[in-house]
């Protein structure tokens, strides 16, 4: 609401229902609309419709609902609709455990729809305070880049309680690093330039611009066309408007990277909370351990992985998702390790045991269901 | 005071475990603490397993996990079995109607017959969690202010104020420091 | 259609990209004539389309704003859009039978439930024709298609005892009509009524597909035969014959009898807003 959101469409799902409920209470009081949809696919389409009409729209769900966003998400990418989508990760696959945190959506939010030929912007807060900040930022980026932006949260963030500090004045908002962008309407007729430019207003219907938007490959004006050249131009824009302006999106937190740490722990979202405590305590014990926490997880912040070290990716999944990106981004002679847990945060004690093993050169080999090798 | 205080409550859905954590967390915020509270629950429905973890600190809290509880409110035997092993030098508050404790444990364990007292004194078992809250408030009186806790509880549960106030006082009276 | 074309349609899309002999143009034209006769300008109307022949061939034909949803979802987009655009703008959707009665049916029912203003013209070519000709939910009994090679034996949704328009009526639609594309004036009149409803209107219009349906069902791509085949199986309500497949005319007219979705939302939200502003000022 700080970002000017005035339309929210949702479908009840644990653990994102609280967001829908809060919006149903608060939006009407400021003249905004809460819409409850017949399913998640409709929810995101309703939000798209509101955005197409010039509103600032949002929707929120969890994994089993996010897969139903696949259809509208692709449409919103292709038509360049500014929109904010929140995915609160629970434990999967399928319905899994509803009221517990997971991080199995890491790649799902990178590839939220079919067809490829696009980049996505995904922000992953690790606290209630940061969730507020990143939601405001998501609205800002969605306007500048004309694309849906996903907030990748998890059950602990959307279901938990924390004290937060809410800014009241413009100075306070600025001091917190909040950025804002008003909605403008593209005047036409060339709604879809084949360039990597950002800060182009999106298509808005109902304002007399003779706008065109569709699920088909567009010409620059938005007519449907099926030529390899037109599709290539459109893809170039979908990919490079984001890749070439990554600096505007990137944000992260790092800790103790300046003294060539032996281990660099990588974690995002709520998993990073216990990791941070564990790393700080390990430092107190004299262990040379650092931490990288991507906040913008997509595009993945390759540039943070400059040091040769033993990298340890700590994730709330067993299959090892972010670790694949770490392996790709880290210098070639780095060791890459994985610690996975799901439904609960790794404890500080478990992390310390893992650090000790890695420091003494032991492998994190795993046997059986409780401990498997990545 | 320690640099962080960890409070754990666990039982079944419908026992008011999450509500208890929410009241404690909000009371602590009102007292100027930084607070995190996690809740985990097995299903959307009542009757499933529920846990809430509250951490209080004067500083920003990184890990929101309770790994070394200062206070553990146990509403079921299953909860006691699952989380009792984490206890080092904290206090367990348990309802003897629901929980059979291991008396050989070295830490302090206080019986809070919340369910029986709720039925006996207030006529309905639903006040048991507020009796437990009162007991917790007494056990943690050096950290959490009693009047603030009571006021916070009454603001979060605006119905049946007299009954809830009585329940809180009954629980508070069960614990002597 | 020259004067109308100049006034309402984009030159780039004329002539249409539809197959030769396609009857879609008759349905499309009827809607444009209705719009003209009601005195709307092109910027009064936002035109939405679906996937399939009906959607693809009508997308970007309208001189004003156009949008095309993914398959079956245009009703949900339209409902969200309805909230954001000025109340006086009208939404017109040209969609196919698969889109409305198959993949998008749940969204269509909820659009009817909410009575969101949209005039849905379901251009029905009796199956999935743009994918080569498979049976759909309105394919007549016995008809051979690429996916009903032994003849359509599944029940369909235009059978008298299970008419899809009855389902839509029960779901809350406030205007419902059925036509065949060669109906001419009655079809235009139904479109006009539909447009005058500040609520959910649906006009179901069967049109001939020569290329696939004609080839599969009638064994030839003869345009005249195909047109007559449909025309002979349609009759106005009350004048049905034994072999009538499509009873034409207005099925349900409750226009402007129920609050329109976006109007209801606007009224409720301003009521809530006022209440909390009043409380806030105390």
C-alpha cells in the first residue's frame, strides 16, 4: 500500500492467505479493490486486468497456486505488464506440508512460465521488515522494467510475526531506501520497441491510445505476427531489458568476506537468518567463515562469487537448487557443498557441526533418507 | 539479562498455542523488545500439531529459531517428547492433564493445571491457554511486565474480558518465583 | 461494410486473414453494426479476444483498444480490467466455443456470477477448427471430426435438455441469446440488447467453418452446402422442427436488473472508505 497498490487479487492458500485477508481489510479503506478469484489462474489474470487498466496490482500465493500462475505470468511478461507477485514457499512437491517453510521454488520463479526467451526479476526478503521494503521495491522495478516482479518469501516470513518499523513521512521512506514510480500510459503507436530500453510506460487500456496487447508475438505496434525476426526482436527485449540493467535490480548482504574466508556460506530468505547467527558465532570462535546472502536472487548475482573458497549453500530443500547456481558462478577451483533441510530452518548447532567438518577437510557425505549426497 | 530470551509453546491446533505466542510477542514489542515469532502447523485444520517460537532481544534478531528455550509451554505429551530434549536450564510449564513429564530431568518443571482450572473456575476449557499465559508471565516476571502482558492480552482478545482477566490471574498465581 | 470499416476497423486487418468462405465475418459484422446503430464511437469500446479462429481473426481489427487473452482467460482479464477503466467504457469480447465453453468455462461462469459488464459474442464453429478440426462441446451428434472419427457420440451442450445457456442463466447472466451467423437482423438486434445491458451478456452465434468442419462433417469444402447445412438446422424459438439443432432468439432478458460488478465494487468501496474516514476524523 505504501507503493500505491490499489488492486489485489487472491485465492486462499496457506501460507499466503494472511496477505489476502489483510488486503481485504485495508484496501477498501483507501479506495482500493480486493478481488477473490475462482482459482489462482484467474487471480493473476484479474490482477493483470487491473494493471492493464492503469492500477497498481498485486497477487500472492504459495507453490501449488504459483504453478497456476504459469499461464498469466507468461502473458504478463510478453505484454510487459507491471505487476507484483508474491510466492510464499511451503514444503513441496504438490501440497507437501502447508504450514512449514521450504525453498523449492527457486527455479520455479526463474522459469514461471513456458517457452523460455525471457529473464525474470525475483527479490527474496528474509524478514518482515525487508518484506515490506522489497514489496515497495518490486512495485518500483515492475514499473521501470514493465514486467511482473516476484517476491520470493516463505512460510516463516508470511506466517510469522516480527516487529517492524513503518515509515510515515517521505523523508523516512527515503531514509529506508524506498523508491517509487508512478504509473504512466504509453502513448503508442509503437508499444513494443525492439530495444533493451527501460523506463518506457506500459500499455494502458481505456485511455484512447489505440493499444494492442496479446499473447501472440507482437510487431512493434502490437499486431500479431509469426515471423522468426519479429519473435527474435521481442525475445531480445524480454531478455536484455533485464540483463543489461542488472545493476538497478541487484542487492545483497555479505558478511566477513575481506580476509579470504575458508568457508563462504550462501543462503537467502529465512534460511539466512540462522546462517547469519551461526556465522557470527563461528567468527567469535575464530573460524574464518563468511556469508553471501542474495536478496535479488534472479538475475542471479554471479558477481558476488569472486573468491576461491569452500562454498556452502544452505537451502530449505533436499534436492539442491541454488547450489547449482553457486557452482556455476564460483571460481572453477572452488569446492562446492550443500546443506539441505526442509520444513524447518537449519539450527545453529547443525550449521556449526557442518562448518567444523568442512574446516577439517571432511566431506559432507550422506547415507540414507536423513543424509543424502548432493 | 541474557542477550536473547527464547520461548517455545507447542501442542495441538485449537489449544490457543499460536494466540499465546502472539500475545507474548506483542507484549514484548510494547515493552521495547525486538521480537520474532514463528508458527508452524501441520494442516489447515484444527487438531494438527502446532508450535510457536518467540525470540526477544534488545538487539536485532538474526536466527528466529528457539534452540535453547528459556521457557517451554507444553500443551501435549507429544510436544514434550519432541522438544523437551532441547531444554538445558530453562523452565517447562506443562499441563498435567495433558502431559506426563520425565521427573529425572535436571531443569525446573512447573505443573500448570490449566485445563482443569479453566473448567472448574471459569466453566470452559477454552481459557486454558490464558491460564498458561498467566503462569508464563509469572515465570518470566523479571523480563516481561505483568500489567503490560495483561493489557496486551485484553487488547488482542477483546471478548470475555472478565473471564480472560480471571484466567490470567489464576495462572499467574500458580507460579511462585 | 465500407463505411463501417472506415469508422471502426483497422485497415491493416482488412481483408481478414480468415479462410475463404469462413462465416466468422458475418458474426463480427453483426456486432459492429449493432455498435454503430447504438451510436458508440471506437474509443467507447475495448475489444477483447480469445485464442482460436474467433479470437485470432478478430484481434486487432478494432480501431480502438484491443487485447487478447491466453486460452480461456480473457473473461478473468476483462473482470479485472472492468474495475480499472471508466464505467462508461464497454467491453466486447469475441471468443470461440472451445474458449468459452471448454477451457475458460469456469472463468465465464464467474464473470456471469459477478455480472461484470462484458458483451461476449461466442463465435461457434462447432469444435476446435484452428487446430485442424477436433470435436468440441457444441459439435452436433454423429459429426465426424479428426478426433471423433466414428462420429461425435459424446453428449454436447446444445442438446435441448442440457443447454449451456440454461447453465449460464442459472449462473447469473443477465442477457442470453442464440443465433446462427446468417440470421442477419435478429442477430444484430440481440447484439444491441446485449450491449445495452450494464452487466454480463452472452450471444452464442454458430458460424460455418468450410475448411475443417465442412471437409470433415460434410465431406466437401463447398461453401454453399455448408451455409445451408447450418441454416437448415436453425429455427427461431417456438418454431422448432424435429431436426432443429439451434433454436435462435433471445433466451433470457434480464438486462439492467442486477448490480454490475464494478459498480457494486465502487459503491461498496466508497461506502467503506467514507465509514473509515468518518471514524478517523472523530
